[in-house]
């Protein structure tokens, strides 16, 4: 006869085993759409029946990536990662977040979750007031990632940006240290609204998806209301971008984020030869010809005045926009240490960027003062 105690113990073990089996779902069951983005193309959030946890799927998160899909398990209620899943598992409601790009700082700030940031890369070049005010407690782990410092932070997740195989050593080390990570790919989105929509990914990690979706959905409303103003514009001026770098002039494609903003602001991007999905360098002589014709010239490096711009290259004095004083730079919100809020918060405020550009190209339509751009005098 079996002992009653042994029988009870066996029943308990069977119950626990059945619970584990129920919790350990198969990865194939995560096939329900939780959030499918309207503007972004690089992510989606999936769920499974009878599971509070979710899978974030991110595709092609670096330039040149093809058929790359990465999955991240966001765990809730103590649920385990599904059978067959070998990616990072991140606890929902992540409290200790490390940001390797300042764009993620802006997203968390927009969501009201900036107090979750425990570490950043290059804190001296960050413009966010909260981060600068908490430099004593928020650690700078550096661009090369100080792993000893990182371990001390005990992060729930490290937010990475993709640069291809160069990041393999980083992710291998993070796996070795059992530190969860997630690749963000917002910088590859060609749609200004698509870039901003990546804030929903971070709202999933902080367990505030509903709030994140609500905050994001207000952005397209403001953006399209501004875009509609340009329907009445009587002319579309031409626009030139950038300044040379290492004897070449990098020009965005006609499908790029900036080209789309220019079009939505009622202007025309002057260089129409690049229809690819990435920027391309052009010869200096070709670029000099373009600046002699363009009505406006924007995003001109770090200069603050026309004299500074002309000192970079004497040929810039021949630019039509220089003659007519129609040169604008996206560095109005710069810090003394070299940070620039444009490279942080503009990703989640495309409507504000658009308003600036409409003000520049069609001042009769928008009378607000410039937020990101300065008019070079």
C-alpha cells in the first residue's frame, strides 16, 4: 500500500508539471495580431490565446539586412518563453532600461516613462533635460559598452540600434551575461510617422501599450492637419540638403524620411536621381551645380551663420539660397556640450518638424516661431 504522504506528493508533482506544460506554450501559437503598425514597416506585436505575454517581431533592423526577423518575448504573469523560442526574454514593465541611442530617450520621454532609464551612451551629447539633471544616477556606459558598469545596472533590457555584423560581438556578450536586449529599427523607416510609431514597441516593454497607442495616434492627426495647409500653396520651391563629407556629398533618396517631409511641407527635393532606399554620395561638382539652383538649403552641418557656412567652402557663396538668405539649419536646440535635440525628439515629433518646414517654405501658412530650425543670417 502506498503511503498517503507519497500519494499527495506525486499528485502535487503532476499538478506542477501540468502547470508548466500549460505555461510553456509553443511559439507557433503566437499568431494573433496584437498590434500591426499603420505607418512603420519594421515591427509587429503578436499574442497567443490564453497568454498575457507577447512576441515583438522586428524585421531587417539594419541597413542592407534582408529576410532578417528577430523575436523578443515580453513575459507577463510569470509565463515562460514558448517552446522553440531562443531569443531574449524581457519582463513586461521593464524598470531598468539602457538606451544606446538618444532617439529611445525621446520615445520614453514622450511616453512619460523616462524615469525608467538607468543607462545611456554618450551622456554629454544628450540634450534631454531629465537625463542631464540626473547625470549622477544615470550611468554613461559609452559607445563601446562598458560591460562592468552595465552588469552593475542590472538592466531589464538594453535597446540597441542595428549596424549589421558589427553588433554580433555585442549581442554575443549580452547573451553570455544573460542581459536581455532588443534591436530598434526606427531609423530605417522612410515614413516620418513610421519612425514615431516605434514608440509603441517601447510602450509594450513598459507594459503600457494602450497608453503608447493613444499617444502615438494623436501625432498623425496633427501631422495631416498641417500637411493639408500646403494644398493651397501656389508654388513649390526646390530644396537642397547637407554639406560635403570626405570629398563627397551624401544625398538622401527621393523615398527618404527627409524627402517625404519636404514634399508634405509643399516643396520639392531638388535631387531626383536616387530612387533607392538609401542615401548615396554624389560628386562635389554635381552638388555645386545643385546649390546654385535650389531655392532653399537646409541641414548644413553645425554652422550658425552664413559667414560660418561660407568659411567651410568659398564656393558656397555662389549658392542661390545663400544670396537670397534662405539657408536653415536644424541645430536651434543644441547644447553647449554638442548635443542636439533634433536628433533626439524629432523622431517622435514629426508634426513639429513639418510645422517648421512649412513655416520656412510657406511662411504665409504658418506663423509660429521655429522650434528645431534656425534661420542663418
